[in-house]
C-alpha cells in the first residue's frame, strides 16, 4: 500500500460516515429500535353484530362490533402486539348529562373486556377512564350549571367507572380526564376493592390540542361538545406545568404516565423521561395519523416510511411504549409481513 501525500490540517481525521457505510454497521451502532413490544393498538368498539364502520377522517381505521373486534385483536396478537386500548362508541340514546352509562357494569366497554379476556387472556387491555363518550355535552367530566367542569363530583363517577372496568377484567385503567387528584382516589378505590394488580396509566400531561378532531369523530363526541376543554386540559404553551402534573400523578400512585399528543410534544416526553424513573408512554393521536394518511393518499409522501420515522421519533425522545393507530401497519413491517 502506497502512502498518500500529507493533507492540510483541515482535512477530516474523524469521518462520521464510516459508521454509515453499510447496513450491517448502521445496525450495529443504532441507538434506538422500534419493536412490536413498543406498540399499543387503539380500537373503537360499537354495539351490534358483524358491524364494521369506516371513520371518514381516519382512513383505514374502523369501528368494530365485538365479534369483529376479536378478529382484529387476533391479527395484532399474531404480530406480537401485547396490548390494546379500548374506546367505546356509545348509542346517542345512552348519552346523558351525568354520563351514568360509564359505570353500568353491562355497558359496551365491559362486555367487550369480558369477551377479549375470554378469547385472548394474555392480551393486555387498557381502558380509558373519562366521561366524554358517555355525556350528552361531550366533556370528560360533569358540567355545572355555570358551564364549568365539576372536578370532585366527576371523580366520584370515575371511581365507579374504573371499578366496573376492573371487575370486567381490564388490566390497566387509563384516566384521561385531567381532573385534579383523581389518580390517588382511583388507586385507593381499586386497592380497597381488591384490584391491587390493576395498573393505572395516567394521562398526566394531556394538552388541549387541535389534533383530537378525528378521534372525536370516531366516538361521535365532537358534534356534541359544548365549548372547549381548556379549563382542564393543558395549555400547549406550557412545559414546566407538565413536569408538575407528572410529579403529582406519580406521588398519587400512577404506574405509567402518558403524554398526549405525541409528535408536537416530543420535548415534553424527553423532559419527563429525563426527570422521572417511570414508564413513559406517547399517544400518536388521531390528527397525527390523519395527516400522514392524507398526505400519502395524495401522493405527497411514503406512508410506511414516514410512519416508521414518526414512531421511531417517540422512542428517540424517550417513550417506552406508543399508542398508535398505525400499530398493525408498523408491526407488519417490523415482522417482515
């Protein structure tokens, strides 16, 4: 080998591209990896039999009756997805100002939990705890005469909702309502009724976001919403407040915390990850999903590539798990199917 002539001192002695030259070396030095174990599949359930309803604002996402829901869960299980998150679409005739259907032990959510656990005992079932699917006004809590959301009175309903879900077989309850103090009371109530093993996944930092529109379409709550949710969901301008919210929920007994939305709040995920030693989840919400689908359907980007890049960004920011409508799509790519 012949020596080359000396080169200027500005010539790069460190070449970062050496570690990018081939697939095998890129894999060796890869810092973050997305697996099926990181994915949670959200599913919308409706009453009836053999029903599958498309959601216009969420292409390729559907509302399923319980019998068809089980088939989707089987697909997820075969792709090594370990958990699903259940969201009910309630008959409008059952929606009331007080959301009492939320704690009916025979409601749609509870019936779905029973069937899921009967057929897939090893599938983790996460159940949303909030009143918006059940209220005639579309809010997550009880609405006072003055238009304010009643914090403590709402928590009394959330306790009942959590207990019927736990009794039906839910593995994790996920309060997404953002009422103050609800985690501690829910933990006490679950323990007091011998549900010590039921986890609490707290939506600790849930922002009053514009990205929730398609989800509200999916559960038919958007058109019913009176006003907005800014008095209980967080101001998108705030980050220090998120730390305080997470800290409070951990102190009250949360086992995991959720940051919602995900993509516009990667900084919040990272801040929480760096500050606390607790599992941190991200919600890749409906609006984020809809944007990718719309762009892909217009030929403006590659859905698979952009979707995988998006999900990897959550891992890079510090998420332990990701709740995403792309879970099955991602798991197929991960598993080479």
